[in-house]
């Protein structure tokens, strides 16, 4: 048993700085929790001068991240740099050197998780990654431990705070997407280049990891269907509100009889669901298990100390293992074998998924248009739940039709939309959003 566990911290930005602060501030409680002292031996980062102003005098500071893997005195490498390289190389080097790894890097795991987990399994070390999804929300631990008795049916969540802030601002203040994005950037909630957030890529990285854990599948980011929020208009948010829904960017993975769904897109969520009340930069994940039913996990999905909370929780679990206080926790390398590539996993194409839908259609204000649209829906076996025509103002020649459908196959919906857009009296593209009832 080790009384002192030495850490190598790769990265001293927002998450790295928060991790160092939590380790220092809560040192006594952490010692009591895991039976060993967690000590940062070396920090590797680019700005050495800044690092020396943050860490204590006895902490080594280097610009060589690979030195963490080579140092025989370091027991656990904490990777909080982000990005793919040099993070991937560092993690694999640490594993090869017999070191446990804690990472907050969702993109790395979504794209290279199979390689990393297989290497950890072969080396007999832990790769822990609670902080990679939903910041301080312990959703990884919930799936692996608290819900271990369940056959997971689906997981869906608001797992990108930037997009949720933008959608909240559009709804509350009646702003356009561009105006809400500018406000998010001014407040520091969105990067100068917000592409990963607003195009759904960040959320797709996270739901890919959750899907692998929930269904014991390969980590397969390529299977994800991804849509962002950039095309949403203020009127869609207003119409959704009228019908009793709020629009949220959701990461969704479902187990179905035909295969596993993996998708990210904006969706209408009923206002009666708790998920609809998750506002601003907050995150929430709902999990449906066969035994427990639905459970909701809510909290801050980003930020220095919320994410650091998850990083340090992983360190405590590994320290308990090393100190003999915990036998074979569920995220040990042997458990990672369940995530190794399997040939029998079926990923359901988006056209084969089933949802109910919202559509907004601009049309000429002429007789027969509604009948033409209804006929196309009938031809594609799509049942209409609600159809509302917004009256045109005097002198205007166009109006909008808003439709909510019952459950339908996505491929049929897309064929219907193509046929509707080809009608002479339809103006512009049809706006289509999915509804998620969370039943």
C-alpha cells in the first residue's frame, strides 16, 4: 500500500488549475477518503512562468509532457490538456509505463477510446474519465456502478452548456441565433470559434462515450448522426413554446430491436419534463433502465472546479484501489474489455430511426395547399397530430403551416419533405425538428 501517490498533471489551464486547487484545498479530506496522500509531483504545460506562479515551490514544472510518462516516481498521469495530440501519445506512453490515467478529454476518447482502453486492459491499469462527460455530474459512475443492475434502454441529455445557453437566451429574450451567440461569446460561455459547440460535435463526442458505457459497444464516433443549432429561428422557438415544448440540443442513444441509435440534434422537449427546465449553461442527463425506470442527473457541465471535482473523484477511486480499500472497481482495465471493438454491433442509420416531428412550411396563401400536403403525408404513412395555419396579413400572399406528427420513420419523413418542397405553392425549405417525449 502506498501512503503517498504522486501525480503528473498535464495541462494547467482552466481544468488543470481547478484540479490543482481542489487537491490542495481539500488535501485533508482526500487523505481521509482514500487513505493516501495525493501529491502533484510534476506539472507539464506551455507557460512555465505562469505555472510557477500557480503551483507550490516543491512542484516540478516542465514543458515536456512526455516526461510524466517517463518518470518512475509518478503513479498517475492526469491529462487535462485537451485536443488529440500530444494527449493521445502521452496517454499511451503512460499506460505502457504501467501508470494509471485520469483524463477529461472527450474528443480523445470518442475518436481513440478503443485503442486506449485496449492498451489499458493489456497493461492492467485504469483509465478513468468521469470528467470527460458533463463536467461535475457523476454520470459515468452512475452508469458503471449505480445503474449496473439495469439493462439500459436509452440515455439522452443536454450535454453542451454553450448551446443550451444560446437556446435559453433566444427563448427568454427573443433574440436571433446570431445575437444569442454573440452574447454567449461576450460572457465567455462560447469560444471565438464556437464550431464544436454550436454544430453539435462536442455533444456527439460525449454521447458516443455514454453510448459505449450504456450498451457495452465499441466507441464509435463515426456512427453518430450530428446536427447543430445554427439553423434554428426565433419563430421555431416561439411555436414550440405555443405547443407546450422547449427546444434543446440533445445527445441521444437508444437500444432498439434493430440496432443502436446514436445522434445529436435539436429537439422539442415537453415543458412538463424536468429536462425542459434545464436552462443556461447547466447540463442534465436522463437514463432509462429496465429496473429503476428514468433517473435524472443535473448540474454544471463545465468550468474549473465542477470538472475538477470529477477529475479528483477519479483520483480518489484509483488511490483507494492502490491503497487496498477498494477491490476491483467497475472501471478497471478488465471492464474496458467490454468496450473493445465487436463485429456484431449494429448501428441504426438515421433514416431508420423513429420519432415524432415538428415542421414549419412556408406556402402560398391559396386553396388546395393543405390538401396537397396532407396527401403527401398520407402517401408516406405519416399521421398528423396537429396542423395549424398562421393567417397572412392583408396584402400578403404567403403564410406558414406548422405541423406536429405522430411517430414516423425518419426516411419516410425526409421523402415527404422532398415532395412537399417540390410543390409549386411551397416557398423555401421545410424546417424539420424532432420531438422527444422521454417516455
